[in-house]
């Protein structure tokens, strides 16, 4: 079975060398991305004295097939772009759940801002935020030594956690630790990940076996740990797949008959495998 992914398209523009000033749109298909890109170019052209270069770009795009619009287009002092985003984790999931009352009818939504790493404070710690949660990048050696960079979650009230909740540790550089953490944390935008559960060694075998399989009653996509060390992917309380966070990471899709079917894929993190299971189920739903 081949792994599949849901690709969406982020469309935006910015003045060269500056951050985007206007809305970045997250769209489900290239047709919509083309329309938004064209509107961005046309609207910008209205504010310049000479729109000749913009007219030439619009004519070029008119002759470009949909797949060819992915990339960057420089015109005058501006860059216009379309970026393909695999397994997009922007907040609204109306396109997948058909909740039209939460959608504008075209399944377009504003793209979630990309996290940015703040400058280090006087202690050498840098912070970034993802979906309202703050994370801190710091060096466990107490000074900027390569190979000792870690990322931890910060408590909601800003107070130190009793035990560091490491996303990663032992990373070579500050920037590398940040980029790796962002990649790992992206699936948390579409799946709720419950804390890991462990066997209790004082329990007898029957009780351990009974406690092995996790129970999930909440709606939505949830990952819950078996006490045997694997992860079950649930949708609205129904098992959709299994992920083994080993080396390599392995995953299975749960069929309607309850049997597991091997799910091919290569993932850096088990969270990515869980997100791929979710994407596969959605993509193959009748």
C-alpha cells in the first residue's frame, strides 16, 4: 500500500527583503492558487506607476500550466509565490469534515503563520510559538556548545515546568534544533496527541493485557499510546491505524474488517506517520 498525502497551496506576496504584509491564503487546489496569485499581481499593479512588467507577468502566467505556477515570481520590487505544503496543518479542517458552516464554500482559509525563532535572551535562550504554545531553544551545557541544543515546551503560564518536556535534545546547532522541532510539531495542528502510557510492573499479566489497548471517547483525530509501546490513531473514537515508533518507524492502516494492512512510507518522526495515516484515510474515503 502506498502512502498518500494531502497537498495544499499557500499563496502570497511580499516586497523583496520584507515579510509579507497581507494575508497568505491556504487553498486546496492549483486552480484556486492560480486565481489568488493572479489577484495578488493585479491588485499590486494598481498601486504602481508603470504596470508594464506586471502585465507581462500576467501574460506569462496565462500561458503557464497549473503545475508550473508553483514557485516564486519576481516583478518590480515584489515577489509573488505559490508553495506546495504536504499534509497541511493550517487550523481549519472544513475541507476534510465537510463542515460548511465553518467554511467560505471554497475551502480557502488563511495560512497559519510560520513559527519564527526569537533572538536569544541574556541567558542564550530563544523562544518560538506554534498554535499558541511556547517552546524554548536552549543549550543544556549552559553555553553555546555544538551538540547540546535542546527544545522544550514552556508551561502555559510561563512558569518553569517541574520536569523539562523535551521535544529534542542533543542537537548540533540552535537553528537546527528549531527547524527539527517545527517539523516534528506540525502534525499537532490536526491531531491531538495524548500522553504516553506505561505498564505498571506490579500488575499481574491479565490486568496488564486488559490495560494494553487505549480507550478514546472524544471526537476528532486522536493518537493514544498502548502500554505495549505502540500508538493507535483514532477518528471519532474509531481505530484507523497503528504506528510503531521504532527504527524504522512502521505503520498499518486498519481496514473495515479490523485487520491491519501494511502502510508504506519513510518518516523522520512517528507523529508524521500518524499524520500520514490520517491523510490516507481522508484521501481514500468514498
